C-alpha cells in the first residue's frame, strides 16, 4: 500500500525538480529579438526561484503523504466504497444509454432494410415493364420491317408490268 502511493509521489517530485531546472537553466537564455534577456534577473535569483519551486513541491508531497497516513482507515474504505458505487452507477447509466442507442440503430437498420426491399420490388416491376415495352417495340419493328418488304414487293410487282406496257406501247 505504501509502495503504490510512493511511486506517484516520487514522480511528482521529479516533475517539480524538472520545473525548477527549467527555471534555473532555461529562463536566463530566453531573449527578445534584440538579444536582451526576456526576464532580466541575475542567475542567483533564478537558482533561488528554482529551489523554492522544488521545496514547495516537496513539502506539498510530504504533507499529502503524511495526511494520507494519518487518515482514518474506515474513512478511506468508505471513500473507496463510494467511488466504486459511483463507478457502478456510471456503468449502469452508460449501459442504459448504450441499450437505447442500440435500439435506435436497430430501428434505423430495419427502416433501411424495408426501404431497400421496396426499391428492389420497384426495380423488379420496372424490369418487368421494361421487358414488356421491349417486346412491344420488337413487335412494332418486325411489323414495320414486314410492311417495308411488302411495299417493296408491291412496287416491284407493279413496276415490271408498267415497264412492259410502256415499252410495248412505244
């Protein structure tokens, strides 16, 4: 139990140390466009500010650690139980939301399937009608071709005797 608490404490102290190092070593090198320091302060002041940041962070971590050790175990257990209960309540609420979303998506899915089936039936009807129209057009084309052949044959049959008659009379 102490070990689990100690690792995040060390990590946070390390972060405070990094922040202090940035203040000590980085800020004096930040300059404006003309080369003047962005924060005009002597190096000893930067070291002092960095040390203060590190000390305050370390003190905060130590007080948090000691206050946690001094806390009532029953109170800690009650807090953990409350947190677990909140997590279960959140899970129940999330489950209800997910169930509602799933139901909504299923209804939408059924509507899309129904629309697709309707379109398929319309397409089948359209295909049947197109086939009927095609048959009618083919029938009309065949009749028109027969009529042309008949007119050509009638023209031939009429023109030959007329040609003989014209030649005989002349």
